[in-house]
């Protein structure tokens, strides 16, 4: 396994991140979401300028392996992981764990007491392994499709109160 390095998102990365977003949805989520759901979800990156602006407006980190961008994740505000997407070529090599661990440390540095994420079915096992607890199931409408995800929360250091279940 090659070493994973992290670096901040740059505007020039928008096209590659949009590509990773689409590939991840099309390939890694194929067992959890049907073709129409995946197409609707992936269409959120069709406007690469808007997609890039979303990444630039958050604290977005890129995971790099051997010079190639393997995945990205973004922290919205101090407490919410907004996106986590891995190129299928680099799946199950520690990229997701590395990104979530880094965002967790950044959230703690920003004073967050807990970290939340709306997690796809494909990413749920990773978040569970990283100490996140499922709080509720959600249905999200994208175009004419409904996709299920799970709100997950991780209590961070310094917060003695466990997350409440809904």
C-alpha cells in the first residue's frame, strides 16, 4: 500500500474531484442504489464550476497516493462532514479513514464537540468503524429520485455527553 498524503483543495482540482464524485457513485454505490438514483446523485457534479465552488467554500482535503488524487472530503463549518468520495481505483486502501481522521482533528481544533455526517449506505460501515453512531435514517430527494442515507454522529474529545438517539 502506498503512502497517503493530504493537501488542501485548489480550484484547479474541481474537474478531478467531480470525476471522483461520479466514479465513486457509479461504481462503489452500485450495490446500494439503483441506476436512476446513482444518475441523479452523480448529476450534482455536472456543473463543475458550481461543484468546485462548493468544495472551495468548505475546508476540503485531497488524499494523494503516488501523485494521483485518490479521494476528497470536506468539512462544512466546524461540525459537519459534507462530502467524502474515493476513486474506486483507490477504494479500501485507507483513503477514507485518513480523510475522516484528518477532518475529525480539524473539527476538534475548531472547537467542535461532535461531528455529524449524512452518510450513504456504502459509507456507513466506514463511519461505524471510525466511532460514528447512527442517529436516524433519511430520505433525500434529488431530482425525481429518493435516496436513503443515515445521519451519524461522533462525540469528540471534551464533550462528556453522549449523542442522543432520535
